[in-house]
C-alpha cells in the first residue's frame, strides 16, 4: 500500500527528469532516484525558508510547502526529532465524519503535535470527500516556534516544544482517482488561510453543491486533524500497524533490481495505520451529521468525540463518541427556527 507521499515523489521525479536541461543531465540528475530528487528539493526549500525568516520575510508558498515535507525525506540521523506519519483508512474516517472535537480532545491533539514537530496524515482514497468528485488526500501539521527562539544570540532550542509555538497546517486535495496536488495552508487560530488556484476552484465546486465556504472547510479539516492526533495519542497497540515498507539505503536507493521488483507497490515511508477501535468509539450512526449549532435556551449539541476517563482511578483516556443531543434545563423553552413569510 502506497501513501500520497509515494505518489507525489514519483510524479515529481518524472517531472524533474522531463524538464531537466543539458546542464542538469551533465550533473547527473537523470541518475538520481525519485526519492533522492525529492530529498534534494525539500532540503533546498527548508534552507530557503530559514534564510527568508532570518531576513524578516516569508518564503514563497512552494518553498514553505516543500519545507513541510522535508523531515519525511531527511536521513534519520540528521533529525533531532523524528516526524510522525499516520494513515486514516476507510474504516476510521466515517467515525470522524461530521463529528466535532471537545476542548480536551483539541488540547491533547495540540500537545501531541508540538511534541512531534512535524506530522503527516495520509487520508485513504475517497475517505474524506469534498463534494462528489474531489477529496482530501493528505494533511501536514508543522510546529512553528517563535522567531526569537532560534534567531537571537541567546536563542533556545526550537525543537523543544513550547506552549507559545504555533501550528501550521497544509492540506492537499484533488480529484478522486487522480493525483492530489491542490494545496491550502493556514496557521491554527489565525485568519491567514489561503490556497492555490486549484484549491479555490475545488472550494467553488463544493460551495456550488452545498454552500460550504473556505473557512468552514478549514474547520472540517482541523476537526479531522484533532480527532486523528488525539486517537493516535491513546490508540491501543492492536489498533496500530506500520504499512509495508520498501527497504532503501541511506542514499535513498533500493539495494538492487531484484529488490525493486519485489518491493514494487510498497511505501518508501514509515507510516502508521490507525485502525478503528473495536467499539467504534461507541458511535452507532456513521452518517454525516451536519446539523451544527442552534443558539437558544435549549441548545442542540453537535455530535463530537471526547476524551473519556477509564481504567484504575480514571488514569487512562480513550476517545468516545457523544451523539447529537439537546442540552439545557428540561423545563426551559426550546429555540424554534424563525422564518420570514412573505
């Protein structure tokens, strides 16, 4: 089973070789593997992003995105903190569909993200649909330390998590059955979200179908991120498995031609697949619930997942689903929708 990172690595390698000029060929670019080319591109982008930050400006969108991918192509001994990669399959995604995340779930997920520094969530084909023809395929979560933590003379180690660190999200979407390459990015808790032309075209299609706006789509994706990471923090060992991996050496090559044939179709990356729990979080209905909030004396609470205490003296936590329900005093007046009749 291959992940989105495998797909984009193969496509990028093909494009680079196709566009390579004589000078690049003379330098040996055509002899590099797809993985080696992506490693080179992401390393350069990460260096450019750091240089731009030191000059007090931002790198271009392409460099920022490739920099977010860089930890997953770096050599293990070159990393201070190992990045985390997980896969959400068709069994797990429906359990998260239409469900919000409680404050405790969000807090647990953010703490998990800050500890990992860089996170990749691979979403199975067709598991998170954006309308009838498009889908979310991958999400990257990147911890952004304050500039003064690594740019001043007495700077602190930016790899050590800090409560002041911000989280930046990169979402990748595309047509179902094709290579997803439409991108959007934003900093959690800010209004800085933006996407490329392909992503905005996708949002326009989704808006035409259901009236969904860009900000609402951002909220949906963030809910998926928080629920996935909170579950990754507490999932039992039997609910985790590493996707079958191809064996590559330090230089990013498969050992020999026979190994390439045997390992065709395997992932080049260490991705942990998260399986749905046996109790499905206690959720019985998998249909997407888009009811949202109704403000009033009696409020209807959207279905969501929360962290439930369990085990000896309630020391452990697990995710459970809380179905949509009305909250408030039973004798309070419910809120009725008001419509203007012409």
